[in-house]
C-alpha cells in the first residue's frame, strides 16, 4: 500500500510539472505572447496546489499563513515576476550583441534543433548549473547573504513562499539561469517551458503538501529535499542548492535527505528580525541591524 501511495504521489508531482509546461507551449504556439502563456499555465497549476494544501497538508501548523499572504503575493508579482521579466529583456539585448559579435550575423544559432522535450532537458541541465553555483555562493558570501536571507525568512512553507525574494536576489538567480541559454540561442518556446517548469517546481518545493516522491528525489529537487534547505539547523540548510534537478548537488556532495526521526523540524531564520512587510523586506539588506549571516543559520565568509 505504501508503495502504491508513493507511486501515486510521484505521478501527481510529475503531472504538476508536465501539464503546465505542455499547456504553456500549446498556448504560445497559438500566438499568445510568451509572458502571458507562462502566466496562464503557472496560475492554473498554482490554483490546483492551493486546493491541495487545504486538503493534503504536510503540517497542520503551516496552514495559517494568511497574515503572510499579502506580502508574499507582492513578492511573487513584483520581486520575482517583474524583475525576472526586466532581467530577461536586458539579457536578450546583450545576447543579441554577443551573438552578432561572435558570428557576424544575427542568424547564427548555437542551440540544437530537436524535440522540445529534449531541448527542455538540456535547458534544465545548463540553467541549474548556473543557479546551483550562484545559490551556493549566496550562502557563503556575507554580502550576497544579505539579499538571499529574505527567501529563508518564512517560518512556514507554502506555495507563495517561493516568490519571497529580494529583487537583487531574483535578478542574480535569473541571470545565472537564463543568460547561457539566451547566448546559445535557445528559442522563446524553450525559455517559456523552462520558466513554467521552474515556477511550478518552485511552488511545489515550498508547498505545504504531503508529497512522498520516493526515487524521484534522486533526480528532482522536490519539497522533501527543499524543506531541509530551509531548515533552522545549519547542518541541514547547507544542502540541496539545486533549483530543479538534483544532479549538481549529487556531484558536489550537497544532496541531503535525512530519514527516520530527522525527517522535518522547523524552517526559517529565528534571528531574522525584520517585520513581515514588503517595504521592510526591500530595505532589510541595507540596514545595519540585519542579523549577521553566521547568526542566521548559515556559514559565510566576507566577499
């Protein structure tokens, strides 16, 4: 029975990733702009996850997140969504110039023309290499941690917590994720599919849903792994830096999935004293009273 339940959870998890990606591609191929195509698909799967959180909660004490709803929704729309879009536009302009300088023509494309599923897989491998490196750097740089720590401040896991991010943090992560793909000439369809996959998986990672995805944890960076990255225990939070896939954490020895009694404790940053307020969050990295990184549950060095 446990094996069957785990298989059903794994299929549900994969469906929450594959269906919105497929929907976004269909919408985009019917002439809808990429940003709108992605937003429709992400919004649809987000509504489904909200329902699942209500009826299939992982922890009952994480249900009461309404007081954080407004600030996390603002972060999701502005700190994450708007900043990502502006960064993408800037990257497209730079990438066009780079491609032209390398080739002498705007027509030369370095990206392979193959099935969209294989293109998405390649995009995930390349994008996650960049985000993994930058994410881990943020946990070891006192300066960057001031911007990244906001994302770890939530004391409850819920789908909109994935959007709680300082705009500087969002821009750096998105730059690391997307710049190589744009320079290589990845088509808009691939960028849409990657954006939807990443946003869907981000909501799943941070959701308060009792997923048990078994062997998929070896391949994908799902909620069972990502909760430990948000743990108050530094020995746990210094692991699982991947955005979507687990490959780079396996190679670096930072993949972690404790078993038994250690399966989950609390999340957040107990020393993070900034109020749950959108504008206070934006100003927090520039305030002296922000807790020192080594007091906030992660080991860092200056620089």
